[in-house]
C-alpha cells in the first residue's frame, strides 16, 4: 500500500507553476524552485495577484511557510 505525504505532493510540483495564498489574502503565482520542512518556499517568475488580476511581477521570491494557507498546482 502506497501512501502520499504532503511533502511528497509538494515535491512533485517542483519546477511547475503553483498558486500560493497567504493569511493576509495576498496571492502569488510562480514556479516552485525549492521548499523545506517548514514549507518556506522559493518561487521564480513570481506574479502578485489582486482579485485574480496581475498586480505586479516580482521575479524571484522567498515566502515564509507560516504565512501560507494554500499551495495549489496550476
């Protein structure tokens, strides 16, 4: 019986675009480059979204894991 752990699922998204939503309501879309056991993440080609619309492009960003409520593959 094979079980999938949350970090395994996140690892499968490495190199792919993900949507991240923060506790403060901000949303970011970017290519997942790296993460650690605290779910701190590094994204490339980051775009900040506001109400689903592009607000600004950020390039590379580090997002602290304890601010994240959702990580979703796109």
